[in-house]
C-alpha cells in the first residue's frame, strides 16, 4: 500500500468502513477488545504501522508519520465511502495527517491520546518544555546502545501504569527492537522538519472529532487535546476517569460506549 509492504486485519460486518491505527510499539492485534465491542457496527480494518506487526520496515528516507499516512491512505482509497478513523497515540497523529491532507477520505475521527507535542509548543504551554527536558535522556540511551533501558524508560512514561516486569519477555523484545524507530522517527511530533502539522491545519478539519484521554495520563496530553478542541469546529472531548495513556485498550467498554454515541451507531 502506497509502495510499502503493508499488513492489516479485517474484522466486522457493519455497514460503515473504519480504519484503526495503533500506538508506537503496538500492532493491529492490540485493538482486540475495542474491535470485539464494535465489530457488529463497523467494518474494521486495523493496520500495522511501518516496522510494526507484520508490515514492512520504515523507509528512513521518509518521515515515519508520513510513510504511515501514505500506507493508510492507500488502504482508504480501496473503500467505497469515507471512513471513520480511530487512532491511538502516534496512530492518532497519523489520523490527523490523513484528515489534513486527504479530507475526502474521512467521515469522522476518534483521537485517543494524540502525541502531537508540537501543539503544546504552539500554545506556548510550559508542559512542552518540561516534556522536552524529560525526554532528553532518550537519545543518550539510544546513542549508547542501551535499548532495554530506553524501552523501560519509554514504558514508564507512556505505558499507562504498566510495569516493565509484568510484560511478557517476547513483548519486551518486540519493544526493545523498535526503540530506534520510535526515537529517530518522531521529529514531526515535536515540530521539527518539513512534515509538521500545525494548529491552523488542524483547525481546517471539518469532520466530527472525538478526543479521548485518560484522567491519569501524562500532563502534556490535556494541553494537546484542549488546544485541538479549541480550534476544531466540530469536536467533543472524553476524559475517562482512572485511565492512563493506554485508555482505548484498558477501558474498552467505556470507550466503545462513547464511540457508539459519537458515531450514532
């Protein structure tokens, strides 16, 4: 798809097409709970991002988010109507890029914990600089080849409270092997390079948007979602009590219920 080896799962018998885009270090199978809840309502395609699951590798001559979007757009072009796009974390930033660059392919957006940090920078929020300071250790660990320590630090920040010791060894290895993609592929998230999505661009998204976050998430996420809600002309915001960054995977029933109402399923 889009010139890249792409793997996806097809689930559901609903009348409306939907594309699900997972988070960094995840894969399409991670959507199992939410897909199970919504498979009667939607015809779901869950795609593996570049370098994840069974999709091919990230091509380093292209921004990781841009390659992900190209793959997803090629899939969306096979649908017979605009799709509801559901994205989590990095996957939510890919969904935003699609809505900005190919709006005719999108019926609605569900953006769970979008990690588009540049939004907080544009808002001149102090949380942005605190986050930049917080992640300075990441490239140092990568340069030193300390990928396991890097994975542990990343999961501590973005794992939604999950302890590294509780993650199965095979999943730990999967995460460790992809830390290079996560770190070197994320400049556009911080507003670096030629592929940045600005708040003005986001404000041009006309389709309905549901912004989802956990009440116990990282401090920068509420800044991002509140700024997006401010500029989006047709948006709602859901804060799930007690949830962290992994809210669409840990609080499936509540998110599914709100999605049904949002999508009028």
